């Protein structure tokens, strides 16, 4: 029985093959379709490889272009930063020029070239000295107001303290009431105006100037504004806390005011 079954199966397979050959020879278009199908089957992997290669090349080109664009952006940011810095410096120098015109005193322009670590109680170094006629107690100003006082002049560079330094002292006056007092560094980013009479009404935001009475600084240099008023521990006078007009930590160019 199995042998008969196998013989019938072989005969059926041979009949199918012969029928297929006869069909393709009778209809050549079917043979063409078969060839086309075979070509598609064999070329499909090649097409996939080509597409992947093109995709990888495109991705590589995009990465390269992205890198180039980032480099151009970095360059533009650097140029913009440099432009902004030049603009800020130009504004500071313009303020200094305007400040300089408001005084009849001789001034010497200088740059701050060094600072001590202690921000408010420290000092700073300028790149001018006795060669330009600077002496101890010379007032140092920015375009916004008083910055400090020269303490140790050298020939080409000099040491100075900020107006917030505890050792700083000079005469001051309230611009509104013309009340005089002594300006002293508080060591905290502010300074005090001491010895204000108790009967004087001192208002916040009132402007404070150098008085010229101490004989150290010229009269009329802007110092800062009142932020608060307090009674002294002894109760004999009142004092005002003063916020400087000048940005003491950020100033770079200054003027030394000679009497």
C-alpha cells in the first residue's frame, strides 16, 4: 500500500511540472512575470543595503553639518560677548568723562588691576602712582561716585581702600538738609554717616556728598544714598546707613581726583 501511494505522488508531481512548463511556454508573459519576481526577490537585499548606506551617509552628513553650525554659533557668541564687553567699557568711560567735566580739579585716569580677597573690608590696586602726582588720601571715583581712597602710593602702582573699609574716614554732607557728619566704612558693603544731630530729620533716599570739611577730599563728590537712620548707643547723636552709588566690586576704570 505505501509503495502505491509514493508512486501516485511522484506521478502527480511530474504532471504538475509538465503542466507548468506547458503553461509558461503557451503564455510567455507569465514567464516574464516569473523572471521579474525572481529579480525582485534577489535584488531586494541589495536595495535594502543601498537604502541603509544612503541613510547612514545622510546621518553622517547631518552630524557634520550640525558640528559646523555649532562651531559658527560658538564664534558668534564669542563675538557678541566681546561686543557687549566693549559697549559696557564704552559706557563706563563715557560716565567717567562726564564725571571728569563736573570737576575743576585735575584727575588722573587709572585701572583697577588687583583686589584683596575680602570683598568689602579689603583693598584694591590701581596702575598709577607718584609718577602721575598721586599722594596718600587721594580720592578715587568712578562715573557713579566715590569708590575709595589711596593709602599707599607707589611709583607705578598704588594701594587703596574702598569707602566701605573700616579704616575709611572722610567728611560728608546730606544734600537735602546740608547736615554735616563723618563718613566711616561699615565693612558690610555700606558705610555710616556719624554724628548727625538728633534734631535733624533724615529721610531715606537722601543723597550724600563729600563735604570737603575734613580737608581730605574735594567737596561735592557723590557718595551714596541713605537707606536707614538709627540712634547711637550713647543716645547723643544719630547715624545713617549709606548705600554707595558706585558698584565697588565691579568697577574697573576709575579717576583719581587731585586737590
